């Protein structure tokens, strides 16, 4: 029954995530891309220290039966935020990571489990057809793929187990970008060179040290909003040419930039305007503390992007409940990229973070909605580093980006705030989207991740109506900490409630419940969700069998009303070995008792009202 728990060191390779704002998302036919995470929301209290070992122990307790003889759960990484810690474990088979076999657990600062998202496979049901791929063979497969694709590696390749239709095989996983920057894919190739899996990681849009104050002229947020006009003559892109009406909509702002070697540079500690994606247009610098470009000049997009992205980055970094990893690495921004197409996208392969804006039709970096939407994808990646796969995860990320864009627009001006991409879209080039639809789940779902995202942006804007910009932005941004692959719309609602509980003591529970309930994303009644901490009616000790066999932790449940819980462990002679006290009325895990020799023990539990003593045995 017991498998030795071996912690396997795995190279941390995160899948690339590219998300974009306009084009239609080509649906995947791969089973791994449509998996839905199983969720577990039992509000267990993990007593004692929260670390890799105790979290792993708890997850193995929950999921151990899925690991079979040759599988294991191995620590991958964890993140910290203002609401708690967020842990990702990878499932392995024969010590090799299983592609998309993974689990995330979110634990509040108080040690309470907020949620578990499980995408691990039930290995006893899987037909194990894995083989050993030698390093030499692996190098050969990578070489062949690079030649075939005329590409270069974007991250360290790894040997993985790929599971499809219940069969596990071994393959080499690699992220390859075309040398001419025209595309980027993840591939998994079998030992005999067969392509097992492929995904386009570049999803085309159809959709500092700041040490000097400089002035710059920017659109704020876009020329149509400030002019209170809709797209149409004379407010036309007109192939990026200057026109008096458009140039007059530029607003003078001051902001900090880097100053180095006599030049003001569009860079700070969080982001940098740079050149890395074709066409080659180097960012502008200035010897004077002033950047004044008209819209036809290439420098205008640099300045506009720098101003809005910096302002927004500083703003979100001021929140308490958000991820500590926000801007942990500097974001690289190319405002003239995507081969000049009408595309913008975010590309993250930790620790490389890139935003790329195209110039087709209205230059994307001229519209703050596009800038903030793409920054939203980056904020999501900083907060959970996931690769945006399965369930409704992709649509959720699009909706989050649209929400941030709409929230920023509405803060700047009420004029047509709900039109996302006010300048870049809602014209004959690109339809754009809206953040105040009356869409409900699941009735209004399509297979288009951008249109489905309107459900998320609209729901969050409903909350904005009541709570305003800052509180809602913080709720949304902090919720990203808990997000994971394979999540569904309902999970967004539940994580928002969790974050409100962790961050605001549940002050907005009924508002959040009613918004998501009206949107069809949360069913049930208010008391079920807003009285989250309900537990057993009597003292209950479980897991004694596992303790007997493997010295695994035991669980303890006490009635909801208990204010204080005392636990004593005695040996068979009645000698007190350990005592434990807890003032939370929760489910508690008793662990760290594996040092005990085999034998009989007594666990005694006392609350103000009840007492229970149970004999437990330890086999080894
Ligand atoms: Zn997007």
C-alpha cells in the first residue's frame, strides 16, 4: 500500500503562454487540452508549519490512491501572496513528470485550505507503455524538430510522460520558436519521432529604478474617449498618419523613467520598452526630460505604452492581497512587433515575460485598452504561472484582461467605458468587445474564448458598480493567485469569495454571491457560501488506519461551536508524549508523529463541551 515518498527534482520548465486579444481561437482536439480540474474545497486547517513537506504530505493523503505503484507527487514551485501561499505539485511516473498531471493547493495565511485543483491522473487505471529515452536519442529528436521547424529552443526541453486515452507513453517536450518569429509551438515527440502533441503557443490577436521625472504626450486612454466621439471621420486611423484632431487629443503627463549616460530611457524596475520582435524599431530615448511625438512617429507608441503600463504597474503593486511575484522579473515590451500585423500578445516562459504589440490598422499601443488587456495576461502569469489550459481557463484569462481594461477606462472616463478597445476596435477593422453584457452561464457560451470572456468582465464590472475601482481591482487581482489550469467559471466565483474572506473578512460575500448567482456562475443559496466555516457536530478522529500502516497524519474534526481544542497523545502506559492546542474550530491535521516507535497510543481530544479518547495503533 505504501509507496516510498521520493521527492524528485524536476527542472522547472513552465509552458509558454501566449494570449491575444482579437483573433478566433482555434479549438484543440487534444484530450489534455480539454481536461477539467477536480476541485476540493474542504476547509481543512493545516496545523503547524506550512512547508513543502507538510503540504506534500497532505496532498498525498488526499491523492495517494491515484499514484499507483510507480507514481508520485513531486513539489514543483510555490508562490506567496497577501492572502496566503499557493503550491503546485507535479505528478510523476517512474520519476518522469507527467504532462498536465499536476495539482494546486491554495492555503490561507491562517493555514486554512482555500481550494485544491487536481489534474493528476488516476495511474492505477492507466496503461503504462512508457519506455526509457536515452539522452542521445532525446538530443537527436530535438535536432530533427529544430531543423524541420527552422526554429530555436525557447526553454530547456524535458522528457515527460504523455497520457492520452488512458495510455501513458514517454516523449520529449520542447518549446520551439520559428527563427523568423512567425510562430511558436510546444511539441511532444515520441521515441520514434511521432508528434504526440502540438500546440500553437502564440495566439494571434484578432482579436527601475525610475530616477527622473519626464514629461510625455499620450492618449489617455484613447483619442475617441477624450474627444467623446465614436470611430469615424475625421477620427480615423488613416494609416497612422498625423491629423490635427487626433494629435490634439494627446495629453501632457509626467512620469519617472531611467536616466543613464545622459539619456532618458523608457525603463523602470518593473518594465522596459525594448526591441526583440520584428520589425526592428529601436525604442526612443531622449537627452531632454521630455518625449513629445505625434502619432505618426514610431516614438509615440513607445511613450504611450510606457506611460500606461508603468502607471498601471505601480497602481497594482500597491495592493496588499496580491502576489509577491508581481514584476519579480522585469516585463519586456516591444511596441512595434508581431511582424507589423494587427496582433498583440503576451508571451511568458518563466522567467521571461514579454508583451508584443502589432501595428496593423490602429497601432495597438495607441489604445490603453489593448495595453492594459495584455498587461492583464502578464499579471495573471505573474500571479499563478499557469499555462492557461483546460476547462474555461483561456476564456477566463481573456475576461480578466478585458475587466482590467474596462476598469481603467471607467476610472479615467465614463464615456463608453464598457467598449473594450475603444480606439483599436469597434470599427471596420476589429469588432472589439464589451464589458457590460447581460450574458449568463452557461446559456451564452460560445466556443470563442474572447466572447466567452465577456461573461467574466461583465460580472466583475457588476461588482465594480458597488465597490468601485480599487476594491474590485484588488479582489480580481488577488483571485488570480488561486487560479489553475482546468478551472471553470464557477471556480472564478468561488475564488473571489475566498479572496474576499481572506482579504476583507468576507465583508462583500453577499454582493459577490448575488452577482455571480445572477450570472449563473454560482448556484445554491447565500447562506451556503457566506457561512463558509461549517464543520462536524461531534469530535471525530479519522485516518487512524493510515497512521497504523504508514505513520501518515490523522484528521481531527471538532464541532463548529468549539472555541478551543486540546489534543494530547499518550503512550500505552499513559505517559503524555505530546500536547497540542488550537483555538480554531476547524478540521485539524495531526502530523509529525512518525518518529514514534510501533505500539499502542491514545489520542485524547477536549473541547469546552466534549471529550473523546481514542486508541490508535502504529505498525511501524
Ligand atoms: Zn487576451
